């Protein structure tokens, strides 16, 4: 078992208390969307940190924050 796999296993067991990382990631992204809608920028950094720890990709984080400000982006109608 390589070091990265070992570290991911430790994260799964110690920090998530047995919860599925996907569930935690989706929950963090949902909180991020809610905080974005309320424009509570002080909390966004910490939520982004947790979302990344739980496996969220940059584009998932971007979509979570963009949807609060530009509904056309989520509908797939966002074009430049």
C-alpha cells in the first residue's frame, strides 16, 4: 500500500467517523451554495477547505458558488 492510499485510508477512518466521503462532499457543496446565496463570505473559505478535503474538485466548487449568482450558468445556457 503506497503512502497516498494509506493517508486516504487514515482520512476516511479518523476524520470522517465512518461516513462516506461522497456524502460529506455533497453536504459541504450544499452548504457552500447556501453561504454563497447569503453572501456570507467569512464562512466560504472554511467550507471550501472541507469540501476539498472530502474530494470536491475545483469545478464542483465553482459551480456551487456560481449557481447562487448566475442561474443561467447551471442551466447550461452560460456562453461567452
